[in-house]
């Protein structure tokens, strides 16, 4: 489950000192004034940025001649270590509209004794350059650092809510930059590698409802995505966000990873009791857990987990179900975020302030076929939800709660996971 604070939908534009190249995106304003842009760097496009202590190899950015060393403490692990590090700073990217929100994504491999940190920085439409904001400290394992978002990041320009950089009222961002820093134990030759780094920026208007799209090209298509129920794991490993009943995000991510033929090995899962059903879900929960957020619903931590298995993943927003149908028609299941009252989604049988599902297809009538992990058995995971209801609870940015107060909605957020 993913619970959000009451924020308006935002984005950021970022810039960094010393960068001389500027990339521009075409304006992205559909008829409803919604603006969304996803941009990433990978392969040779990394050369457009600034390399400090890193080089570009076949597997991506890697440490070569470290930029320096730093002492880093992990209070939860009781360790303080010296790490060598290097960094890559993107060129300035102009997304083509004034953004109110940014979510970064990365694909990386972090062998033992290594980790990384992703930051974002922007320039406002008034020409003010922001500070660097930490978007995540990440490793695929948890023996060297405790994978975490960073609390307490808020100033006059923006704040960070778990994984989302959101501008303050009256502030928008014209451009942005990303920076990734790679760390390894001092004196070793092992290195983390980063194959992609990107961000979705957006400016989505406040809306309690959205128009329902007409069924499109994916009518009658249903992808054979494995079905896993999160509630099977109720009470298991409560140290990872409260146990299985809260594991909608890693359960959904694991379903899609295994659709693409990737899953943790038996050796990797050897710490899980042998009588646990669907142990790969438990493994995914541990390896998406955010120690500051105290949950497994950090969006880019989930796509980074999928990438650590040998896939490719990122967070973005989609404009509507017609756009999502394009993915289904190409054989790509889509992980979606939604929130709703119990009477807003017929057949669900529950309400939620934040939940993740997998869209696996559409009926001939255009209704949405999902693998909904909020189920008691794997056999009950497949559900069909009405098109108009599903589109509303996924696309709206404002909603009413049971007590009549106003809360934020997901605004079309999705995880896209594909073969590398």
C-alpha cells in the first residue's frame, strides 16, 4: 500500500553548475492541459553529461579513477566505512513545459560493498536555481547500506515526498538535471554500474474526475502474467513495511518480472522459510524496502529491483487507458497506482488510500483485466474492473476520503518493466 501526503501534483526542472549542454523536449500538452515527459540517458548519451571519476563501459557508468573518498555511517547497521566515489551529472534538460513534479528512475547493478545515490536539481520558471535534492540511496541488497529515501528535504522551491520532488505553490520548474554518484569500499576494484538514468516530469491539473476513453486497440487481449496474492504473506517478515498485507507494490513488480522470465534464484531466497508459498514475493519485498519510508512502495525502488534481475524499468505517467492499451497490444503488462473508496470500484471489496495493481488486458467491451494482489489466494488475483471506474481512480489527482476531506490521487502513475 502506498499512502501519500496531501500535495498538489508537481514536477521539477533542474540545472547544474558547470553543465554546458542543454537538451530540449517538444511541448507535451494534450487537450486537457496535462503535460508529461519522460526522458532518460543511457549508452552513448551519457557522454552528453559530465564524468567525474567514472567511465562508460559496456554495462554502463562505472568507477575507474575515483573522484575522492568519503566516510559514510549506517546507524541501522552500526557501521562507518570509507568509500571511493565518482559521479555523472546530466546536461540540462528542458522538458518543454513548466513542471510541478519529478520522479527519477535508474537501472543499476550494485555488487556487495557498493551502492549509489541519485539527486535532482532544477531551475524555476523565475530563473532561480534550486539545491540538489536526494531522490534515493540505493543498493540491490541490504548488507552494506540501508536502501532509503531521505526525509526532511524542503525549502522555498520544492520538497521531496519519498520518491517525488514536488514544487511549492506558485513555483514551477523549467528545466532539470540529474546526478548519480557511485560508491565502493575504498581500496577495492569492484564497482556498481548504472545502465540508465532518467526522470518523468509532469504538470497535471487538479481533477476529481476524468473523461472515460473509448475502448481501443487492446480489446480482447489478455497477457498471461503470473498471479500472486499479497495477503498470503500476511504476518510474514513484518520488519519489511508491516508484512505481506502491505506488499502490493513488490507483489505486482514480481508478477511482471516473472512474466518476462526473471526471478531470484533458490540460493538468493535461501533465507526464506521453506514452507512459505511464493517466496519470490518475500524476496521482492525485502529488496524494495525503503528504511526511511518504512515500506515497500517506493516507486523507483521497485523498478530498480526489476532491473537488478536483468530487466529494464522506469516510472512514468500515462495520459489515459488508450495510451496504456498500446502497451498491452505490444505484450507489455503495466503496473498502475490507484486510490479509492470501497464503493468506487465494483468487485474489489475494499477501499484504499494507495494501492498497486497490474493491468494484464482488456475485455472485448473494453473493461480492464487486472492482477490485483489484494487477494487471499493466487486463484483470486485476476479481476475485471469497469473501464470508467478504473480510469477515474488511476487518473484523478484529487479525491474525497471517507470523512469528506480531500486527499491526493495518483495522476496516472505507472511502472513500465520490459526486457533489457
